[in-house]
C-alpha cells in the first residue's frame, strides 16, 4: 500500500533547520528533504520569506508533517481575520516581531482546529515546529521557535541559536563554538558544519540546503542561496571538517588508565558463596 505523506507518521521531523541570531544579524539554514518511507523521498522548500525589502524581512523555517506546515504557511500568506475589524492580519501588517510570533502561533492553532482531529484519527498526530526570524524597520531583530501548541520561545544572548527537526546531531558544534559575538559569516559556516554533521548521521536530512543571511537593520537579505549536490564549498567544508576531527583526536594522548580498578575491579571479584540455612528441627 502506498503511503500518504499527509497522514503518514514517518513524515514527522524528517528535516533539520537552524537559526542563529548574532550581534551582526540573522542566519537561517534548512534542508529540503521530506519522505514517507525510504522509497518515497521528495524535495520541498522549507525556508519561506515574507516582507517588503527595506521595510521588513521575516523568514520561517518549518519541520514536521508536510501537510500541516504547508497549511500554516498558506494561512499566513492569505491572512487571518481580525475578530474586531474583520480585516486580514498578515506578516506584512503586524507591528512587531513579537506580534508576528503570536500570529504564527495563532495560524498553527487554527490548522489544528480544522485538521488536527482528522489527522489524529489516522494515527498521524499533529507534528509541526517553526522558526521565525527577522526584523521590522525601527524595531529590534528577533528569532523565535513556535511549537505545535502555538506557544513559542525566543533566542537570547546566552542561547543565540534555535533548532527544529533532527537537531541532536548538529547541536554539539553549536554549543561549543557559537556565541552572540560570533561573526555573521562565521556563524553561517558553523551552521553549515552543524547541517553536515546531521546529514552524516541521519539520511532523512539532505541536500539541497536553503540559506539566508540577514544583516542587522538591513530589512533585506544579503544572501539567499540554495546549495545543491556538487557544491564545491560545501563539499570542501565537509571534507576538511572530517580531516580536522581525525587529526584532532589523533593528536590527543592515549588515555593513561591501566589495570582494573574502581567499580570494575569490585564487579570482577568472585561473589561469596551463599551459606546454606540450617535444617529446621522437627517438633515432637
């Protein structure tokens, strides 16, 4: 039986997206692979751009069930009605990034209201996570992660990056290397290393990759690029990172530990034989 990408639970989290909010601006990277099993692999854009150049620029990266994420993006594009005025509210009309995050959360809840029960009847679940980053002219740049319940958290100076999807493989490099003061294009490089590490460990994440670099106060992308198979820089980055890791671990001294000690020694000692209980005397 063919699997339906709209309801099949295997489509959940078949992606990796990362956003970095640094002093110099915003970096967002997403893969494009989706699948409903090993024999049904497709390519869909997961990084979506909104706004007016020079006035406002927002990007949304999506992970989870493809039908849900596409419905959320379509609803945000068409707009949500205002209960008081009846006018459509879109990301082009919200006054702040915080209001933009609230609008995205509201769109997620609206899709759940219409599609959630039916999906759950098919054991698909309501799986969606979104990264929203950007800036409105005269306001500060912000980066949010919106959950499937419509609530959200924000990147901070202490934690200047957010991830969705298959994030565990690419997290260590970001934890060790990224700070709020990291240069914008150094952040892009680290984000690509994070993506490469994820692709090495999980075949559900793959090329092409979509990349966005948004400098602070520009309100327009400085870089909007797709990395395809055969990209010279990305292949070189992957090769040199693997070589650097091998050289680093080989340069570290061998562990100095010798013999069997501690808990291991205790565990290896023979256990004392159990004493046999004395036979009970019979009552006369």
